[in-house]
C-alpha cells in the first residue's frame, strides 16, 4: 500500500519536471524568434503565462 503511494508521488514529480522543461523550451523559443517573428513570440508568451505576468508590448517604445 505504502509503496504504491510512493510510486504515484514519484510519477507526479516526473510529470511536473517535464511540464517545466516544455515551458522553458517555449520561453527560449519565443525569445529566439522575437527578432524574426514578433507576433508568434507574443502568442507563445501569452500561452506561457496568461494570468500572472503582463505580456510585453508588441512594439517597444509605443507604450
């Protein structure tokens, strides 16, 4: 019984780690594409953090 619970906690930790890796890759991709394709980077940023971080201005200096 105890062993099964420990295994599920371990699986949950692995899933959380994978999600963080995916988010990190998306963020790096957004930053890398910012100079080439700003709207795409903006969309990726919105998907990455829709609530707690305000999105950057589309055109720096206009805000």
